C-alpha cells in the first residue's frame, strides 16, 4: 500500500516537472537559428528540444540500417553468419519466451500447452540439450509416451545429458512394469551419478525385488559411502540383505560357507529376529548349542518372539516336557513380564500338564490383551483342569472373534504378513516389516462361533483326548490338545499330542 502510494507520488512529480520545463521553454526568449542552402530557420526553445530528440531517433535508425547494410555486404562476401546472427537475435528471444511459457505450463499441470510451447521453443532455439528435457516432460504429462521416449533417447547422445536420458527411460520402464530393464538402467544411471539418492533407492528396491542380494549390498555400501544413509541404518539393512541371501541357502545340504551368512546377518544386527533364529539354527547344525543359546538370549532381550522360542526348543529336541520347562527358564527370565514370555511359559506348562501354573503364567493377559492365542491357551487350561465344556467353548468362542495378536506389519502400507520377508508383499518397500499388534487388527470370521460345535464339539484323537481346532490357524497357535486324564499315558505321548506347544510355539 505504501509502496504504491510512493510510486504514484513519483509519477505525479515527474509529470509536474515535465510540464514546468515545457512552460519554461515556451516562455524563454530566443532559440536556435539554422541556415541551410541560403535559407534561415529559427527554432524556439521548445522546438529545439523536440528537434534534438528527433535527431537522436534518426541517428539510432541510421546506425541500425548501417549495421544491416554491413551484414548484408558480409553475407554477399561469403560470411553467412553475419546476416544470420542479425536475424537470429529475434528468433532466440522468441524461443526463450516459448521455453519459459512451457515451463510455466508444466508447473500448473497443463500438459498439452506445455508440449505445444516446448515444440515451438525447440523450433526457434534448435538446442536439443536445452529443449529435449522439457519436451520429454511435457509429452509425459500429456500422455504421449512415444514422443517422450524419443526425446529421452536424443538426450543419450550427449554426455552432459546422458544421465537425464537414462533416468527418464528408467522411469518409463517402471511405469510400464518392465522392472528387469528398469533395474539395468538404474545400474547405468548410478554409475553415471553415484550420489543421486533417488536412483540409489530405486535400484536398491528393484534389486531386492529381483532377489539380487549381492548387488543390493553393493548399492547399500554406495549409499553409506556417499552419505545418503546413516551407519546405524546401514548395519540393519545390510543384515537384512545378508539374512535374505542366507535364508534361501540354509538347509540340510547347505555348505558351511552358506551357513556362515546367517551368522554374519546376526552379527550385523543382533536384534533382527529372523537373523537370530537362523543363526541359532546354523550353530545347532554345527553342534554348538552354547553359541545358539547366547544368540537367542540376546535377541530375546531385544524382542521376544515365537520364532526365537522355536529355535530354542530345537537345541534339545528329545527332552521331556518337564526338562523343557526347566531349560526354558534361562531364556524366559531375560524378560519375565513380557507378554510373549507369559505365553511361551503357559504353553510349556500345559504340555507338562501343570495347569494351575499355566494359569498363573498367563496372569491378567486374557483381560489386558486378549488375543486368539491367549484365549485358546485359556481354553486348554480350563479343559485340563476338568472344567465344564460350556466354559471351554466360551473361551474358544472369544478366541474365534479375537484379534490375532502381534504380527509382521509393514510400516509403509500397514499390510499384514504371516512370515517375515525383506520386502513387503503388498507395496514392495524394503525393510519395513515390524513385529507389532496391527493398528486395525484382523478378526476371524463372524460365523466361526456358530461353527464351533462342528470344529471343537466332540472331535477326539486316537488317545481319547479332546482336540480343539482353530479354523484359522495363525502364526501363533495351530492347535491345542487336552492331555489324557489317565495316568498311564507317558510323557512322550503327551508331547506327541501337543507338537506345537512343546516347542514353545507360535
């Protein structure tokens, strides 16, 4: 407001000064006398000023015409650039104006207008390094992928614009779903500009999808070297890649070198649950149970998890249920109040037929965090203590409609997976799975309670024990079996009836 008022005042002052000067000139006596061819011309003061201005304009026009005449003479003399430079100045000005209009149209999302202006700028400027990128982006916005591809390919011919062309074609291949070609183009783009963070992330994602773990680890090292990834995150993700590589190789026929990859993954990130479980199994296969116990205890301290309990059970696969309860105390005392610790202890005590202790192990878990696993264990405890079938079926009814409990959840898209993978099955994000309770938990079907008599009413196994079957077995608990009431059944028979719980299972 103040600036506008100031500009108005300055304009009025200038007009006033010009009017005052014109008045002074009109009242001034005398003037300029010019004699030309014997004729004398007398100009007043104001007329003299006007004549001076006209003379200046005519002089400017004279020199312009003179420069054009000189350029023409040079052109006739063989110098073609002299005349072309004279006319190219206007063409260049119009070309830059069209280029600016094209960029403005791109900014506001007008693809067709941007493409028209870009084509005009390309015609005037004739500078592919300057206009091809704008043409390509305008063509992409307008939906003309063929023209965009042609523009990107022209950029490949110049070393200064080669990276832009490779990156542009890479993004086109990604949009078309050709991830294999896009991965090779991303590798070329990264070789041209190793510090480009977007290309690094794109290549890492594509390599993880293609299970090129060795290449992904090289890309991850490049991110660390160029400073685009903190060292703590690098260690975690390098462990994920090492785990992904070893997970496919670790088997009964795996070589010692292949088993070492699982141990390396655990060394890089001790709190990574799948790496700890796999490394422990590798040590078990080598006959080093103490190393396996050490790894599992350290991982349990960071994050108690059913997979760690499974691996701990595999250290002594032939022990009795009572011996297993005692041995597991070295693991469970690490975090005695954690929910997973309570669940595993309750499962082990159920197998050992110590149902009162199993109830005490669960504590207030069925009230504080009731999920399908805790409620199913409570049903097994009720049945083991001789409770009525109505009470058992009441717990099972709750279990059928309860949340599944902690699961592998993607931090990017909240997709829930039954097993850990390095990339999300839904959005393909790398290293985004976290073991936690989903924000929007999945529930079992509402018709599950109505089907309860068919699922768990009177199904008996060969030993006469009542088997409670979960219609939607999750990663935590597949089945719960009541131990036979006869005292003649051996402990090994009880273990055979409860194969999952005896391992401290999911």
